[in-house]
C-alpha cells in the first residue's frame, strides 16, 4: 500500500519485511548500536512463524521512499494482546475496559520479544531527519485514526530518539532494567574489587560450585559455533520456558536453526560441558554481540546444577566481555538478583500516544506521578548495591 506525500516522497505500509529489500533496510539499520533492528533478525522472526499474525504479531511496517531509495523505516506490529512485550500495560488495558474503550488492537514498535534498549525509526543519515520523522508520525496517526487503533506504543526506545518523539507529542513512560557497564576492568578479578568483601566471597563460592560439578565452560562466537549447536539452542530455551515461564515460548525451533545461515556472526554461546565431552552441552546461554555491546537473551540446562545459571548468564559473559573490550552487557529481562552481581537498575523508556481523548488525557495527567514512583524504585534498588567503591558510575553511557 503506497501513498504519495506532498513532499514528493512515497509512504508505504508492508505486511512482511520480505517486501523491503534487505540491502536498503540494513543500510539504515546496521550502523545502529542495536542488533535487533537488522533485517535478518526481524525477517527470521516472521519466516520462522514467531512474530506473525497467528501469534498476535501482525507485521505492519512503515517505509518512506524517494524513488527507489529508502529514506525511513519503522518495524511495527498490530497487536491483539500484550504478551512478549516486557512493558506491562495491563493497567491501561483495564482502564480502557472500564471506560468502554477497545484497547486492542494497538500499534507497537519494538523488536518482538526483546526487552533491550535501542528501538527507533531507521532514517537515512543524508536525509532531513526531522522531515522524515514527521512524515512517519503523520502516517502512523492517520493509519491509527482511520482504522480505529487505540494507540501507538514504542518500547525500549533509543534515548536520543526519545527526545525527538516527545517533541512530536509522544509521552515517555519510565521503566528499568539491569545493565552491567565495563568500568575499565582489566580482568574478572578487577571486576570483583567493586564489591564488598561478603559479596566477593559469595561470587567466588558460586563459581567454585560449577567447578565442583565437573563442568567445563566454553564461550564460542560466530563461525566458531558448529552448525548443529543452533537447533540445540531451542532445546534449552524450550526447556526453560516449560519449567519456569508457562505461555512464554514465543520463538520456534526454526528461528534458532535459521540464525546460522545469515546471523551467526552476532551470536555468542556460553556452553557448559561435562568433563571429557565437547559435543553434548548440559547448559547453554544464548547471547548476541554487536560492537561494544553484549545482550543476553535465553538460557537453559538439562539438570539442576548449583549456580550454573549465574556462571553461564553473568560471570562467564562478563569475563568474556572484559577480554573482548565490550563496554555494556544487558543480560535480559527480570530478576532483582542481578543487582547482587554487578547489574545496577538502569532507566529505560517507552513512548505512548492514545487516540481516544479520555485515555490520552488520563495518561498526561498521571504519567509524571507514575514516573516519579518508578524513579524512586530505581533509587531504592541502587542504594542497596553490594559495592565497596562508591565512585562506580550508575549512569548509562550514550
């Protein structure tokens, strides 16, 4: 669906990322810090049956063109539920129901199932960024109002882009995640020195527990990873979902299998093997690396090994990150236990616009109070960090 704009540009909506040429999309996406807006990642979510209409993620991507040149793009989805988003807007859905307003469908901008900061519109650096952004916002407003969409929401947004969008009338909602930053550490022992004595002993004890279980940990990246390990990732992911997170198995086996062909360069696996067996891991942590950033996504184990979760998901990735010069490690969603292991609570934002006047009015009235409560929660968490060095920076570098 294409529509000419008075500026001479063309606005198009797409029901599949396959409709947009990969080189055009990645010309805008690859320079970004986040790996989750790249064409192969998003395309794989669709072709694997993970983020598709039948799962409640109807692709509805927006693009702006000058002739055959892509100037702007947005990964967007029509949602009939709020699962897989990690920004819990159920209170807004409940409010809408009490007001007799249909909350679903809603329009959502994010990398599906990925609570990692960095979402934004993709804009050609040679184009007029404000003009392209304004055209895209106008197209979104028209689409939502014409199709009776309750609202538009962008989750885990890029911080600089957030400011632009707030100037265009979107409202920021504060949340937090747990982020590790490399404070110029030279080694894992150097990293340990930020903790007080009790927590240093605790971390050393947890790492020794894995050694006592006769497990050998190996970190592999990109081409180092054998092809047959990619289907194995699904086995561990599925096992963890079945055990702890009923109803959260969003990704298919095909998704993980397909990563090998076009996306393995970004993949980092932390594997736990029994002694004398290098072919059959009993535990696995699946991460992605782009530039100086590392993202933990999924993990699982075939048996209960004391402290293996901490080793595979935190300590080994941190040790590897220090050696690789990684500056930031986002270990994934949830878990206050992360703060005990060097991950302070770190602010992130979502952006929202409701198209029903009453909902938008309530959002604007109460959002400052809601954000103040969230900031107080962040401050309380970080006042209880087990650090001995008070000069450790808690501010996220841009």
